[in-house]
C-alpha cells in the first residue's frame, strides 16, 4: 500500500461526509429562506386591507422592519443549527 492510497483511505470518508453535510445544509438554508420570504410576502400583500392611517402608524412604529428582523433571526438560527449538525460529522 502506497502512501497516497493510505492517505486516500483516511481522507476519502471525511470528504464524502463533508459533501453530504454541505448539501444538507444548503438545502436546509435554501428551504427555510424560501419559507420565511414567502411568509413575509403573504403578510406584505395582506397589509393592503388595513386603513391608511393605521398603516402609517404601523410603519412609523417600525413593525415592518421588526418582521424582517424576525425573519432574519429565524433564518440565522436554522443556519447555525445546520452548521452545528455539520460539525458533528467531523468531530466524533
């Protein structure tokens, strides 16, 4: 057994696990980002039924920015959970 074959037998499974973790992470982040953006879009389209005076008060109070912050926080939390799960693949 040559050194190259020995190194490939050691590194090969780690590379495969890393690629699997990366693929699962990308799919998870893409899915949650799509879900959060869709939910924010639904809220934005349904705000049209609110009277203008109330809409102005909500805009001044920062409600729409708060909704964006909450959506970003949800996406970040799922991303960090995915990164934590991917780390478990390598550290056993």
